C-alpha cells in the first residue's frame, strides 16, 4: 500500500477537529434537514454571481470562476 498524501492527512486533521466527519457529509446531512434553506442560499448565490457579471465590466475569468463554484456547490448538493 502507498502512503497517504500530505493533502489527505491535512484534510483528515481538519475535519476531525471541526465535526468528526468529512465536511461534505456534514453539509449533506444538514441540507437534508433543511433543503429549502440550502436551495435558497444556492439560488441567491447564483443570482448574485449573475448580477455581478452583468453589471461590471468583468474579465473573462470571472464567469468561469462562477461556473466552477456552481459545479462545486452542485457536487455538495448531490
């Protein structure tokens, strides 16, 4: 077997101190308790990012960062 990487050890130290479980599981469990709250949070974050990219003379990378954030949040929601 190979040794664990430095990042995986760091991640495990972080989540074991914060909640005792990986934070993706914690967020998933909380989102199942209050799904409408999380849906509203994600919706307003998405609307805010769209408004930000429309109202400013945005560089090309900002909508790409917003898309990446949406993919990340979608991963957590799943």
